[in-house]
C-alpha cells in the first residue's frame, strides 16, 4: 500500500486563539488529552481540537482574551457545522 503526498496550495489562518507557551493551563489540558501528539519537539505543527474540549478549556483558561477567543472559535465551529477545529501552531 502506498501513501501519496499532495501539494498544499493554500492555508488560510484565522486569528490567534491561545499561546502554547504563555497560556499554561490551556496547554496542559491539551497535553493531558493527547492533542500534542502531532506536534514536533518544538511544539510546532497542526493540532485538531474537538469542540467538546473547548468547553473544558473555557473553564480553566485564566486569560480573558483567551476565553473570548475560545468563544469565537466555538461560534465559528457551530456556524460551519464542524465537530473540531484545526490549529497551525508555530
């Protein structure tokens, strides 16, 4: 069986939701729930977060801006009928 590689023509980024270095409680939650498995040693790469995890992240985030960003992402997911959102961490 082969695995094909496809060229990526475009990636559109939304706004920053959280910072993996500074929002420690959110980062710890994501790490504890195996969302970091796809990141490299520098914590860069793509992660996919289920919308159900955002509710838990809202409860533990200690930064008002991060809480606001998470609420925006929840609304975006609902509007676009998505069960998860993908983040590019760099």
